């Protein structure tokens, strides 16, 4: 079993910055893609950013140039650096990883979510 623990959310004024972290632990032999999603009140969960095992990154258009996803493979951790935050970035942010184990192959795992609130 794999567990994900997120941290770094909080309340920030518009224009400010936050850095989210998501650490994976448990029985796994490799991690493929790592992603961040978010869900605003009354809206569906949306994909925000992703990073491959090789370090290739991609982003939803609305965060390009403001958010940076990165990973530390030695720590099994993915980060999301969020700069120039806007009120519309307010949401619960979830990390998602595809991890592979000795038993059961590869599957997706989700973090518990961390609240990000941007005040105007």
C-alpha cells in the first residue's frame, strides 16, 4: 500500500506564493507520472500540472508561467511552486501519482488534499 501526505496549503493574498509538497511512502518499486489536481467549490476536479519520471512537465493553460511542478525522486516527493496567485486559484489541491509495486502492478494513488485560499 502507498500513502501520500500533502502539506503547504494555506491562506495567502493575491500575488503571493505557496509551495505544496506531496510525499509518497509505502510498498512501491517505482513512481511514474506525478500530478497535481485541484477542485474549487461547486466545480469539478481539474488537472493542473504533471511531471514524468524523466522530468518532462506540462501545465493547464491558466497556470502556465506562474506554477512550477518538480519532483525529488530520492524522497518520492512532488512539489508545486505557486507564484502570482489569484483568487481563482482558490481550491483544494490534490496530488496524484502512478506507483508500481511488486504485487499488483501500477496504479494511481491520491493525496488527502490541501486547501489553498487566495484573498483579493
